[in-house]
């Protein structure tokens, strides 16, 4: 295929993730973007109800019951001759490792803030990951139909807490119950919105100028007066969005709206297409970037998911295509296995729904049926393996032994342990010092244990018991250091053969290090050379 065709397809693609603190409205915004993008005809409620449907991206039973995102989802749709690859990520901090890895597959991040709460702890963590990865960030301040913080205070908070200039690209007319529309600061048009029943359909709007006398007749005089004064202050005091500064991570364009009422969503989506970069800056270890058009085919596995669809009961490896063209049946080099593999069973996804894909381009997210061949972090390529930056891995802070209640379920239990651990939702260890080689699971938060047990029961028919262990810190060690480790240390081995030590407290870890200076303690598993 000619470079011209590849470049044209690359320029059509926008691959982005939505990040937020829990309850900021991330999943609701995701559905409304799909509604305005034409991918769904009717927006459902985020929480499962008898009358409605659950969020398109939340397909797992626990997600539907609780109204939270537990696992990342890939959603591809077309809008205004662009292909949008939307990565919906878990907001709950217990699943931050899955979120961090998914962010590695995105070219832009949409940061959703609650207008009444501002910048929250999980937002800060995710923002830092984006900044480290060089991902430009667009901010959507949600829930403008509810009581909000002072808008200038919100902008100031973004700048002080996150260290990035916040530049409004639109400005709201009113807040809370009086939120009536948004003003496009660049095009100088005011969009006045009409409510829709339950926010299930697109909101209608009327356009006006900020100084139209009709505004004084329609709305409260004080609200209109304050709006005009604010417009003047923003235009003269802050200025307009600078696209280059945005792409360099120096500023974040800010939008206001209400996802639940569909206020400001269509304008935001149109502005997103103007600003968001294409899939052309996958970072390499040496600080350079991979050329998506002129480089041979390459992709990396950022997620593995089992049992997405009960009709298939297979495992799927999600790939982010970095360069070149994917064609079904392509023969590639597998970097970890150091052998050729054929990419035959390939799919494009919309939540848990799948369609066979024959052709895909840089920026696209595709799924491969995974018989155990692919693991998170694997790189597939037709040329030399590009030196992509490794995906993040985090040392777990909570540990427990897990056992099967019924010996008749033992085979299913072991299968579930291995397959779910491959997804990276938690770490699976085998003890080298606690008797019997008992399985140990490590997590960042307690909810991960609950999800793990629930999925073992729902998807593998295995009832389990867990026993919380006293450890609170883990560190990996190099294999060559294993012989130096004293016999009384709590040594474990993870699913990939990496060795780690478990400590009760940070004091215990420091004491061990002081007495065993020849052993290097690593925050992440040692990289394979």
C-alpha cells in the first residue's frame, strides 16, 4: 500500500482516552459522545434499570449493577469522515494499573472534572501519567447543571494543582439550574440548549450573539449581565487556545457542559476534532518518535480480556497499531517469543460487540483471539522490533491467599486464576517460602479482590475464599540476586517468572535493604533485554 494512502488514513484517525475521578460523569460523557457520533441512537442510563440499558462501554455484570467502570473498553465509531477510537477507562483508583496501561495506547486524553468538586485525587494521578507519556489533555468540566465552584476558581485550581495553563474555548451562560448554553469564544456564537426527556436524544439548540437583546427578554437580567462581563474578562485576560501549546502539553483547552442533559456535547466533539492530534507520536525509549507512515507494521498489546462475550468464551488481546498497515492473515515477528505468528482472527470492537476486521491503520485498536500467545507488553512487527517504551507496572500494596471452596471446581479455579491474572487486573504470585506453593494475589485496592472473586464465580463457576495477608509492600528483584536472598525472606514468583519480596511495612523493607545491600529492590519487574 502506498505511503500516500496510509498517510490519508492516519490523518483520519483520533485515538483518545477519557480519564476522571469516580463519579465525575466519565461514562455518561462516553455514551453522549457515541450518541452525537451516531454510534448509538438512544443513550441509556449509566446504572442498569429495568426500563433502560446499561452503558455501552460497561459490559461486565458488576459494572452494570454498580454503575462504575471496572475494566477498559474500546469503542470505534465514525464521525465527520474521521475514525474515532475511544478508550473508556476505569475511574476507580483500585483499577489504576489497567487505566495507566490503556493510556499508553491513546494519543489524546479527555479529562473530565466535576464542576462542583474540581480537581480530585485520581484526576491528579492520571494527569501525571499523561504528562509523562506526552499525551495532550483536553478538559471537559461536567455537571454544569448542578451547583458549581466559582468558574475562575476552577481554572485557577487546574493551573495550580496540575501545573498546566487552563484556557477556556467556550464559556457558559449561567450555572446550576440557570445553565442555559455555551458561548464559542473563537466563533463568537452562543448555543442555547433545549432539554430532552432523560437526555436520551440529542439536545436541540438555537444560536445567538452574546449581545442580542433577545437574551435580556429570555433570561434573568443579572445572569445575562454577568455572562457578558465574564466574556469580556476571559477574552481580554486569558486569550484564545493556542494549538501548539496544547500539543506540547503547556495548556489544556477547557469546555463546559452537562453530559446528562447533552448540553455542550456536540460543540465539544466538533472542537475535539479540530484540536486532537493524529496517531503520530508513539514515543520510543531513546526519546524519539515512531514514524507511523514510513515504518513497517508494528503494534503492542496493552490489554488482555477474557470472556467478554458469553457466546464466544475466548480471550482477546487488544493491540494498538503504531505503524504500517494491518491486514488479516499478516505474518509478524513476536518479540517475546522470538518467533513468527500469523494474525488471522482479528476484530474491531464496540464495547463487547465485535466485527471481523480485514484492514486497520495506525491509531486503530483491534482485538486478536488469544490462545495464550499474547501477553500485556508484547510487541508485534514485520520489521525489526521498534524500541517502544515499556508499559507501566505497579507494585501491589494488598495481598491475600486464595483457595477454592469445592475440590470439584479446582480445574476451573486454576484456569480462571491464570486467565484473569493475564489480564493484569491483579498480580498472581506463587510463594517460595510459605508452604505448599499456595496462590497469592496482590492488588492496589480491595475492590480488585471482590471483582476477582466475582468473576471466578460468574465466568468459571469457582467459589473461592481469600485470607488477607499482613504484607503492605512488594518489590521485585533480579533473578541473579535470588541466591543472595536469606531463607527467612518472603519470596514469591509472579506469573511471568519474575521474583519479588513481600514486606509488612516500609520499615521492614528498609531494614532488609540495609542488611542486604547487594540485592537491588525494584519498583517494577526487571525489563527483558
